[in-house]
């Protein structure tokens, strides 16, 4: 195994969080009462229970760095997430800081900034 860091995010409900991420192509790699790990290829997100979390007030986030953010979002757009509300999907756009970035807000209100370097 190579060195790595994985995001630890809250989940109001492991069942709802697992269902949401499964639609995005993640599989369950570990789950018990106090921890859940979901993965899609080399991407991994870890979740801890936080049933009292108010999604609209969440400040949790993670950066997801990928080679091709457009290809990732083409897959994710196919599930029909809205572009407003929670959860939501914001399609990629070029940013002035040298990356192309799209965003996902999951049912817990956590923000995933998905980034690819601009050529």
C-alpha cells in the first residue's frame, strides 16, 4: 500500500450516505456501527456517525484530485442530481487558480471539490 490521506466526513445516516455514494459508483469497503469506508477505484472517503448534523449548516469538505474531472462528472451527471439544494452537483469549470473544478454536496451537506490541473 502506498502512503495516503483519506477524508473523514460526517454521516447523518450510514444507510443514506452509502446509497448516495453507491449511485456515484462507490462501493463499501468497510462498515460497522462507528465507521464506514467507501471507495471508487483509488478514491476513498471515510465516514463517522453524526446523526445530529444539520446538512444546511455543514462546513465539512474534502478535495478530490483526479486526472479528468470532466469524465468523472459525465458519469455523475447521469444520475440526475439537481444543481441546487442538498444534495447537488455543480459541473466543472476552469478556475483562475489553475484547476478545473466541479463540486458535489452530499446528503450530509459535505462539499467535495473535485479538481483536475489545467494544461
